[in-house]
């Protein structure tokens, strides 16, 4: 094979046998380093791409969930309101009474049941005396403790009764529902039982029965419950005396707070 | 250590998935729970109430399947710090709420708040998350499959015409 002047038969330049090998080794090493750097750069690029992709996917999932849940909770602002209510409140008593008592309660709430049992008579007396105007404000906070949506069904039932038969019937049904209050995490009063209680209080007829079964004021119960939450009501019962929360919920505490508020004028 | 990390990883992931999933069926309740803390302006209440459970489920799944474990552990720790701060704030202000951590509307019957136990529970989960950040390597993790070196990582000669030793 043709050989250059300084080459022996192995093709290696004679006289400098180690240098070419060393140079070729350096070339090989540099190439290997470039491969490694290129591979590392490619890996880093892949990592960044997959991290950004993952972040985008997570963000999309979160946004989709937010949109879906927002739709599910949008309470129709034009949901029918029952007659004889004002902004979710069933108001009894003299309009010019010196003290206004707001009573937020859930029909499934045991603490509300205890409050009613202890203070029901006192409240009735105060209304009859003209000392207070009493605003019942039922909410449906506790459906998660009911296998059959009792909070909502009870609240809807009293709304139907007030709508069809007036506030006296409402008060009778309200009191009876607390007298027969079911325990949490047990089936609540059935629709039939609610209809029977309504009939006993004077709310009779097919329209009442249909309103109770079909949850006629279901949208209203959602809107009122949501509004209560926006008005900083987060526990039941919440009792406001002229806007101030009642801390001592015993009959003595209630009476004292009402009298103090009446004195202030 | 890897087996302990595996148990922690999967357990923590399950807690997150359950916590998030329980909040999804009752969005109105979740909204009330966030509002009850009185920490966020009304405009952000729905974003937090609806976005947080989704994030919890995603985090939980990442941990269960062992994908991006260190990131998920960091996210888990960050969320838990946020929860501890929020519950502490509610406690300090004397609010009467249920933490709403596992669903529910945040309302509680009067005088039945349980702030201390909630904080202790979250602190325990925070320790587990921190441990995962420090020692993320575990068994049965999908992530190790997904980040295995690809075929083109093996060195390919970009210049086939260069001569190599012994080929003259």
C-alpha cells in the first residue's frame, strides 16, 4: 500500500509513534465528552419539556374543576321565593318592637333543638309582649349529616307552608319539626310525615303536598344558605340580638340580653 | 429507607386523594368552609374552594403512583403549612368552625370546634412530607420508569468520517 515518507507498514508515522495515537485519543475523548454533553443537554431539555407539560396539565385540570364546580353552585337568583318571607327570614311580631332577634338555625342541628326546647316559650312570650320582633332564618348547613337531605327538605317544607298558609302555620310546623327532630346521620322525617305535620298546622291541599315532594323552593334554600354564609354565619344556632351575637344561650342569658338591648333603645 | 419511603409516599398520597375527593361532591359546602375562615376576599373564595380539592387529588395521585415524588412532597408540605396557619388563625380569632378538611361546610355546632387536634394532625402529615422531600427514593415508583435514559442517550458518533485509532 502506498506509504508516505515517514510511514511504516502499519500506517503510523514513524519517528513520532506516540503522538498520533495520543492525538487520536484526545479526539476520541473530546468526541465522547461532546456526546455526553449533547446527551446531557438533550436530557435536560426533555426534563424541562416534561416538567412544563406536567405543570400545564395540572393547571388545566384545576381550571376545569373550578369551572365545573362554579356552574354547579350558581344558585339561580330568580329562584322563586316563598310568600311571607323577607330575604330568607320568616318574621313574626310587631314591626316596631324595640329589639330584633334573628335566629339562624338548621332543622337537623341538635344544638338548635336544645335551644328551641330551652327557649321556645321565652321567645313566644317576648313576641307576644311586643318586646321583640323575631326573625326565623333557617339554613341548610347540615345535609352532609343526613342520608336523605333532611336539612333542605325541612327548610323547603316550612317555606311551602309559609307560602300557602301564612306565618301562623309556619310557626306551628317549625315548632313541631323541632319537637320531632331526627338524630343526625339517621333518616329524617319523610316527605309524607312533613306533609302530615303541615296539614295538622293548617297547610292542606295538593299544592302543599306537591311543593314539599318536589322541593318547590329548593333553589331558594340554596340561595338563602349561601347568603347566610356570606353574612358570616358559620355555626348553628346563631342568635343575633339587634345584630349582636348572643353568647349565653340559656333562657336567663337570652332574657338579659334582650332587656339590655331594649334599654339601649 | 426505600421501603419506609414507599409506605409514607403511598399513605400520604391516599390521604390527599381522600381529602380532595370528599370535597368534590358538595361544592357549596366547600365554599362555605373557605368563607368561614374569613381569610380570603369573596372573589377568591370559589377559586380556593374548588381548586384546592383538585390540587389535592392531583398531588395524591402523583404520590401514589410515584411520579415527581419530590415535587409532590414539597407541594404537600406547602399546603400543610398553609392549613396549619389558617386553622391557627381561626383559633386565635375565636371563630367557631369545623376545619372543612375532609369535606363539609365548615359549620359546626356551637362549642364543638377541635382546633388543636386538627393542627396536630396536619403537623404530623407535614413531618411525613418533609421526610419524603429529604428521602424521595422508594420502591414501586412509576417515575423511575418514566425517567429512564432514552435510547438516544447512548453515545452516537456524530462524525462517522473521522478516523479512529486502528482504522487507518
